[in-house]
C-alpha cells in the first residue's frame, strides 16, 4: 500500500481491525445511515457547485438522484434539508474549485515515502486560500481537532505558497467553524500522516511474511464502534464476568468494551432484518415477531398550538396542565437558571446509566 488518505489513516487510528477488513480484505460491511446520508449530501452540493445552480428545485431533484441507488431507505427530504441552506448557498463563487483530487508524497527527502491523496470539497484563491469541508455530523468540532483539514491545508500551501484558512461547515447544525492554519498545524498533520502510513506499511510487510494480521491489526473499542460497519464480526462470545461479579477496574473496562461492541452489532443486525421484513413481511420468533409497526404523532405549528390552547380554555380546563417546556426548548430560548427560578420553575435531577464521550 503506497497511497493513503485521511479516511484510511483515521480508520486505522480508531480501529486497526476495521482498517484491515475494509482496505486489505475488502470485506463488505453494513453501511450506516450517517455515512449514506453524508455521501448523498456531498454529491448534491458537488453537482450544484459545479453547475453553479442555486435553485431550490435543483437541490430537491439532486437529493432524489443521489439516493436512487442507496442501500438504505432514506428520504430525499433529509438530504435536501441538509444541503439547501445558507452556509452552502453563500459559498457559491465563480473561482470555486470543487472536489479536486490530489496525490502527493508525505516527505520529499524520503525517496520511498508513502503518498497521501484526498478530494477537497471546495477551495478558492483570493487574498488567501479558502478551504471548505462539508460535514453532516451531529456534533461540531474545531478544524484542528482532526488532521483532515490540516493535511489539505498543507497540500494547498505547498502548491500555492499562500496562507490557508479552513472552514468546517456543519450542515445539520447550520454552524461554521474556521481556523487559519499555521506552519506548525500543517506540519503536525503531515507528520501524523507520515508516521501512521509508515507504521501500516511495516505491519503489512510483516503480514506478507506470515505474521497474524489479528495480532498486528487488533480490534480497538471506542466511539468508532457506533458507526463501524464490521461491529458484528467483533463479537467473539467470550463475555466478561456478569456485573455482579465485577471486582476490578480491568474487569469493568472489559465489560464496557463488550457492551459497546454488542450495542453497535445489535443496531446493524436490526437494520439487516428490517430490510428483509420491509420486502418479505414479518418474521415470527417464538412468541414474538419482528414487523414494521406504524406510529402516529401530531405535528403542531405555533398557530395550531395557540388554537389548541384556546380550545382547552373553552372546555374549562387549565391549559398549563397539558403543556410543558422541555430541556431542549429551554435551551433554544436561552434562559438562564436564575431566570427559570424567577419564573417559578423547580429544578429536578435524575441519574441515568449510559455511555458518553470521554474528556
């Protein structure tokens, strides 16, 4: 393997086993809704930018086309909502370069240096280089939290000799985070890529010489398990002690790792079974059955809520026994705790057991 990409290196860093299965064994995994939606959104924006088309109907039609061969059932409206929004529309510019591919050695002084390649979502030249990357993540992060934009900035700076300002455009969140890349930022990204690429090459040579790839590319449990297309393959059946028998931190850590694996695998197995049921009908297992069960809910506009409020009053009932403000709604209002206390709200706390991102 001579050519690497940020996604290859990142997958290796997050889980060597997933890297080996995907890029060396070319094993087919179970695609996630997040990855399919992300690829479709990128395809829609790429087409719009290349054609210079900002019309709403174009985005709607392209959203349908982008999902025409999707392995998962995703509504085109989801992709349309992600792509037809101001952070995208304001980046239309005649000098844009869209989805530009590059391949470059990671070290000019090493004649056998591995190469890095990438597809830059969008960049343009001006008083400085504007580098833009579209993201469909549910949570924002800074451009320097990963090495992707740093690698792209390093390439563009090397190519143009100009300063590079990078932008991460989080489509779901309608949020843009920017950073002007320093020489150190770009070198850190290049060194990270060079070191990992060399490490992978050395391990692959050892595998070719007969070493066990499972030892060299082991499973690494973490956040990546949630979206890993190979989670099912990590279930080995060797469960740690049951919770009542956990006596050490190491046993607790092993049990937590297995929970993450099983949770990710369960989601994938449900997706596979859902695809079968949607075509062939319910599957009965013992006294239970797996089926597509319709659910009904009511969507209330501000006007309809006001009408409901008045109707409740007309019926002689107290509207405020039926209406409430959720934590998410309060967050949108931006009210402080002091303001909530002044309004007479009582703060309640509860504790739930779940896994969250580690600091």
